[in-house]
């Protein structure tokens, strides 16, 4: 019988990629979604509301692992309502999954949580797992998220939180809007260009999730990012090179503010801030990266 992995909020960018990856590895995949239940391409979609215990919780009984991707996208304008939903969707889903695990006779042996490197705020300093937290709304969200995830511990369920960096994939995620900007010759350096992008290829991220699910050595918090972060200036210049575009004028900070709010309907800080993070604990575990060079990673995804 195939081992079952449950992906809560797994209908989004990262969850869908992991679902396909796990299926290829021989796992049975169940996605918890607020949409109607269905079965598609050998993936079972089970309905939940991300906040209350209900029949969906039966899926966890005897399962191998549960991975939580749930959360309102941070790619929006931070109105009061959006801020509240960004927080509540993350905290409520962690709490209710903990409840579901507690109610299991045979609980999953691993509970893996998708977190974020945004906990370090906006910094040019190298950040390992032990570095100080930053300040601001995104940091506040990450702190609440991590506190909630580790509030409860389980005797039979290992807990791993991956602080995910700028995940580069083919079908969506943060790369998609940048591809559009470069395509329309708007892909210049953003703001000062000195803000860091801690990037990683989706294949490496999927392997990190697999390790977190299968490998008993994995426990606690990890910086889930590649070993070679770059500045925004270097990132945009490499992206233009891979897409065959020549030099493009930089987008000064006021222009980015206006463009983000008016055209992209999102928070300018997402593009104007960044962090320089190192996957220290993954490296200590001997994790092997397939993509350590940005140009190679982008060529694989774009060409
Ligand atoms: N993508 C990245 O590069 C990246 C980097 C760092 C951290 N992360 C974190 O990793 C997680 C997954 O990222 P992603 O890119 O896959 O996100 P995503 O595409 O936005 O998917 C998140 C899923 O959460 C569910 N959801 C959204 N709002 C919800 C709400 N109010 N209540 C309950 N469920 C809700 C949705 O599932 P249904 O509509 O099917 O219910 C959605 O498919 C997120 O928490 C994100 O912050 C992502």
C-alpha cells in the first residue's frame, strides 16, 4: 500500500509542485482545500475550511506525513482585512492540524510546515537559522506562525518548519511577474538593487520537503533556501540575460511604489526589501543542491 501524505492548502503554487513530485516517488497524495472535493490525476482533494475539525481530519489517521501550505497570499495590499486574513489563515490552519494530529490513534510521523525567511526582515547581513529577527508586519506574521507551530509537541510526530526563500518554479510563484516585466522591457534593477534575493529552485525545495518528511534527522527550523543568494541587481541582470533582453533602465523606488500599488495591486515592500540567507542546517545535514548557480536555475525554468 502506498504511504499517504496530506498537503493542507496544497492546491497552490508550492503544494501542486510537491504533489506531482511525491506522486512520482510513489506516495498517495491528499490535498485539503476549501474548494469542492474531487479526484484529479490520482490526487484526492478533500474539503476543509482550514479552521475547524470535521470529517477531513479522518484523512490523517494512519497517514505518513502532513505538510501545511495554507495561507492567504502575501502578494496583496496590506489593508486591515488582508492583514487579518494573512495571520488568521496561517494560525488557524496550524491549530486545527495540531488538533487533528492529537485526535489520531495512529498519527503521521511528520508534521511539516511551510514558513518564510521573511522572519529576518530586510537585511543585507548573512542570516543563518540563529540570526536575529527583523521588524515589521511580515516578521510579526512569521513569529506568530512559528510560535503556534511549536506551541504543541507530539510524542509520535516529528515537527519540521521550512523557512522558504524565493522559490523559482515554472507555473506561478514570485518569478512569474518578473518574467512579465522583463518581457515588456520593464525588468530593470528594482529600487536600490542592493536588497538580497535568497532564491532556490523548486526541485531543490521539493527535495527539502521529501527529506523533512522521510528523514528522522530533520527536526525543528531550517532556512529552506539555496546556498548562493544574490542582490536584486544581479538577479534582474541574470534574468534579462537568460531571456535575451539588453540593459533596461532601473525602476527607482517611487516608481516601484506607484507601480506596485496601482498596476500590480501589491505591497511595494515585497520587491524593495530582501534578505541574505544561508541554509546552514541543511548544509550540516549534507543536503545536496541541484541548483547553486542562478543562471543555470533560470535557464532550466525558462528556456
Ligand atoms: N511561493 C514562495 O516562494 C513562498 C516563499 C516563502 C513562503 N511561502 C509560504 O508557503 C505557503 C505556500 O505558498 P504558495 O506559494 O503555494 O501559496 P499559494 O499558491 O497562495 O497557496 C496557498 C493555499 O492556501 C489556501 N488558502 C489561501 N487563503 C486561505 C484562507 N484564507 N484560508 C484557508 N486557506 C487559504 C489556498 O487553498 P484553497 O483555495 O484550495 O483552499 C491556497 O491554494 C504560504 O504560506 C506562503 O506564505 C511561499
